[in-house]
């Protein structure tokens, strides 16, 4: 409990200070993890308690994002979302693959490093967009749609690599499912999501209104959310994909506003701050100076490849330069998605220990830089409109 108290006190103060100096609150929360974690003071350390709370935090964050999504707009902008996601995957994979080869890393590991940075974590970008009131805009909708497609592409590539080249995952005692079976189950998951959004979730939420229990609808919504997460993980998809689709499903019911009002306090008072702190706790500054050139170039490529790849995809789909800049900037953050992929690859022997810490360091640096870049993009658009 002392750990939780320290995290909550630190994040609420850091978030307040961040807001006072014009930065998103999530920056302060990330910096709390770095300052209090092993990288600097060593007061907090990653443990099972923080891991569990952070997992719930990111699930709730993406559930809320799905809940606030406009499915009509999401359908309307599916094509630009797909183009943004595809270019946002291809450009990072190819550029970082080439850079890794230039540093003498073997082909398979170079390809996997590219896959790590193909992933996008919009959880932090979502928070910034919400703070700046841009989440429900056309650009915000494309970003959310592209992030889902982006994660699906990254997971499919990861599934291919681990199935063809990876060692048995250390976290699985049972044999790893075949690639064909995995892809089939993922396709069935998408079919199940469609039917759930259309019929199952509205029916279940309607039944919840008849339960003689306080907050029955909110509890039912959480059951739906965690069920989607469980199903997604069962078919080797990310938990955040399941949570996002669960939010979308409930957003199509008349109970959207009620659920949002009940779930937001649960997430933002405890679990979401712990999630942002946990990212900072992953940073370890030891021995990084030995690969400073690799870290510097990889950081630049990680930022520019998403900014340019996703941005050009948005521009190709006839978005304005300002919207393209915002969309590209929102896709820069790697966060928990890249950390998860890196960990899976490390367990599957696709990523060696020689570069593991450096990869984690760059993931965190890009995650910290992303809100600044995104906020700058939004301000640039606002100033352009005033001129």
C-alpha cells in the first residue's frame, strides 16, 4: 500500500505541475517513474503489484478511448486509417531494419527490431488528444482507427516471426499454436466482435438495467471489457485491441454516457497513473553509453519514420498538412505495445540481450517525446487557423 500511496501522491503533484507549465499531465507521470525508479532514486521498483495495476490501467485507458469513439466516423475514415497504418508500419520496419544491419546486427534480429518500432501505442496520445479536445475530430478518429490496424499488423508480423523463427516462449508451458491456427482464431475474433457490437453487447447491457444492484451497468461494462481482453489474448492479440473494441461495442448502446461517467473515475484515480509510472520504471541507465550512437540514430529513426510514414499516408488520403502532422505525431509513441513486443521477442530469442536495454531505452524516450511533438502539432494547427 505504501507503493501505491507514493505513486498517487507523486503523480497528482507531477501532473499538476506539468499542467501549470503547459505540458500534458502524462509527462509528469512518466517522469515520476523515471525519477523514483531504478534509473535515478531507486525508491520504486517494478513488481507484480505495479505490473497488475498497470495492465488494468492500460486496458481501462483504451476501453475509455473506444467508449468515446464515434463508430460512424470510424467507418467513414476506415480507408485513410488503413493507409496511415500500413505506411506507419512499412516505413519504420524498412528504415530501422536497414539501420540495424549497418550496425552489424544479423538479419532476423534487425527485422525484429524494425517490427518493435512498427508498433504504436496511442494510449498516451489519446490522453493528450483528450486534454486538447481533439480526440473526437477527424484526425483523432483516423488516429484511433490507424492504431488498431497498426497493432493488428504488428501482431501478425510478430506471430509470423515467432512461429517461423522463434524459440518456445518462456511464458507458455503449452506448445505454441501454429501460425495458421492463430490467424484463423484472430479472424474469428473479429467476426465475434462484429456480432457482439451489433447484437450481444446491446442485449447484455439492456439486461443489466434489470439487476437490483448499484452500478450494475458499470459492472457489466467492465465484465464485457475484460471478457474482450481475455478473448483477444487467447488468440494472440494485444489486450488493448480487445479493450478498445469493447469500448466501441458499448459506445453503440444508450448507456454510453452513464458507463463513461462511472468508469473514468475508476481508471484515472488509481490504475491509469500506475500504468504511466510503470513505463518510467522500465528505464535502466546502466551501460547505455556503450551504444550511444546506436541509441541516438535509432531514436531519430523511430520518431521520423512514424511521423513521415503515417503523416504521408494521411496526406495521401487528402488530409490537410496540419492534420497529417497531427496524425503522424500521434503515431510516434511506442509505449506498452512496443515494450510487450520487445519482451515477447526477447523470450522467443528474436532479440538478444546485447541490445535489449538499448531498445527499451529508445522505446521510453520516444514515448516521452511523443506528447511534446503531438502538442506542438496541435498548436501549429490552431495557430494556422487563427491566421
